């Protein structure tokens, strides 16, 4: 089982603003910071980190890197997508059902300012 994940970012302050906004609808908040080096977000402990890599290139869209975070419901997926876009991210798939994955799979995909692909997903009931 995975304990935590991290993404590389070029500008830690920009990433902090982006992830604080995008992760809030999923129940994650800033819990730890190593000034100038890393910021950890989570619910009870830092489970999602952004690590400063000043000289890195933007993540290539075909890199294959993809991080998916569980959302409590479809409203949180929608809020994640909206917050991410307002905070400088780009849509990589609007919120909605993905029946080709699974009939109850409701997700949204975004790219952070450095190109990292982040998804929020929930599984909806038949009545949703």
C-alpha cells in the first residue's frame, strides 16, 4: 500500500497556492513545510508532497505520470476541477462519468502548472 506520493515542481510558492486550492475539496490541507524545499498536504499526516526542483523541465504530456486521489463524492470531484483551473491548472478531462473505465467511475483530470497529471475520482451510486 502507498504511504505518500510526491510531485516535482519548479516554483514551490506557485505549487503551494495551486495544491492548497485543488486539494481542499478532497479534504487535504497543508500540514508540513520544509522551507524552500517541500510542502506536504494531507488529512492526518502529509500524504501528498510537492518538492522543489528548480532546474526541471515542464513534465511532458506523454510522460505517463498520473496520480489519482479519492474524492468523497461527485461534488468534491467537480470542486477539485474548478479550484484547480482557478489556481492556474489546465483541464485534462472535465468532471464526468467514465463508463469505459467502470460504470460508476466519476472523475476529473487536471495538469498542475508544471504539467503533472492529477485526477480526482469517486464512485457514484446507481441513483446519482
